[in-house]
């Protein structure tokens, strides 16, 4: 016997093109009814890609036609064009308009991402934020930069930025903590240090959504968002809920890291978020004894990832003990030693990103 539920069950077997998540759990089904042998389904999606509604319609007609008792299928898809142009935000059912309004005052937002964990993404994010601060200051005489830690599984940004204490709440918004001239907000600041952060998929979605929309950043030239590794719900939710201007992909020099990195990056392509470039971390060891570069992890990973993603290699960050020490001490190397080769590499990357965003 067909019922609304059996239609929904059938629709739940359809994944949104390019995602491992189905259209029902994405909340894209507006209505599903069944009467006199006719299944009537309405979907609502936000995309600028005409192939997506076409492909969803075809899939829906196919699976609904198989439901017991269904003779005719009517699928209607309401397509909304993404609001924020440029760049288009094509995430399914995206609420970019709402979040864009709530992150008002923030001129540019970029995400730092990698399909692989432990490549130094958070380290890269804090140093990049500090590099933006330096480069924008140099150019304009002042700068306002923020960093948002969306890694709800293992937040590390507060430690690396040397911020302590809990953010306060003013007028129902979280006020970021500030150190070294950078505004910092992290999930890590909202939970007890010893509370194990066990978030499940749907909770992560909701948390990030609320988190992203309830921080009072004030006026910012640029906000750097540190994503958790991988291509799971958290990243997708973020891509949907924050009006990202672009993403920087971090990888390591090993060839083996490339496929995981590019897989992670493909998610951004699917939601129309431009990839601003690839940065290689731990590229080489600068031997302090003789000043020679030693390629401990091999070479070519950054070049290969950039090529596969059809983007540029923004730069290479050395494996530098001072980077780790800076992270542990809560003063990123870009702030503590701006004259170092490592800091200079970050400035170069920051300049290129700012250029491609302007
Ligand atoms: N270029 C570098 N030179 C030396 N140490 C580095 C470098 N980059 C990162 N590290 C160190 O490697 C460790 C892992 O870095 P980090 O936490 O930034 O990685 P991550 O990719 O954010 O990890 P996760 O996937 O767990 O979020 C840290 O101890 C950090 O100090
Ligand atoms: Mg991290």
C-alpha cells in the first residue's frame, strides 16, 4: 500500500548529485502525496546548475514509479538561484542569504580545508590569518582579521592563537576573543577542556549553523575558517551556511596525500565555492646547520594536487620546528618572527589570495 511514507522512503534513496547524502535528509522535499495512483512530489532546491534539477527529476520519477500502487508520477521542482553573486553559492537548499546577512561587516570569508587530517591545517590557518593581518596592514595602515575554528571534533585554534577564557555573550551574540590583533572564535571555547566533544552528524550541522550565525565579528577585512578534515556533514553544512568566497586546500608533499586532498576539495567545486589554490605544508626541512633544504617527505604533492584541481600552487611552507613551538606557545611564527623564511612564505600566499579575491 502506498502512503506518503513509502514515497519518502523511495526519495530517500536519491542522493543529491555529488553528495553522499539523500535529498530527504537535506530537507529538499516540500511535499509528497499519493492519490488515485498518482504520486505527487514537490522539491525545492537552490542551485545555478540546470543539470541538477534535471537529474533529480529523472531519479525521482524512476524511484517513485517503482513504489507499489503508483501508476503516474508528478515531480515538480522549484529552483531558486543562489543569491550571493559572485561567487554563486550553489549548495542544496542553501540558506546563504540569511547567513550572509548575519555575517554582515565581514568583507571576505575563506575556508582552509583538506581531505586528510594532520596535514597542519590549523597551524596553516592561524598563520595565514596573521599573514593577512600583516599584508593588509602594510597596504591600508590598518586591518581587521578573524579566525573561526569549526573543527568541533578537535578544536586547536584557541591554543595556537593564545586565547583563553570563554567568549562573552552580548545581545545574544558571541563576542570573539582577541589576541595578537586577531579575533578568534572556536567551538573549543564553548566546551570544558575535559569534556569529550562527541558530536554526531546532525548535531554538528546544527551546531555549526548556530555557531556561524551567532558570532558578532564586527567589521572584518577577512575571516579565515578552519574546517575539520574530511568531506563529511560538518564541511557540507558549513559550505551551505557560510557565504564562503573561496577555499584554500592544504596538502603535504607525499604523492599519497594527493588523492585524499583532491577528493576533499571536489566538495567545494560541487557547491560552487571557488578553490583559490593549493598550499603545500611541511614541504622541506630547512637544515639550520647548513641552510640546505631537505625534502623529507618527497616532492610533487602540491604541484600534482594543484594540477588535478586545475588551480595554482600558492606556496610551500617548510617543516620548521619554530612553527610547532609557535603553535604550542600561542604565538604563530608569522607574528613572532615575521622576518623568517617561513613567515615570508605565508605573506606570499596571503598576497596571492587577497589578489584573487579582489
Ligand atoms: N610546517 C610545519 N612545521 C613543523 N610543524 C608543523 C608544521 N605544520 C604543522 N606542524 C605541527 O604538526 C602538528 C599537527 O598540525 P595541525 O594541528 O595544524 O594539523 P591539522 O591538519 O589541523 O590536524 P587535524 O586534522 O587534527 O585538525 C602540530 O603539532 C603542528 O605544530
Ligand atoms: Mg586542525
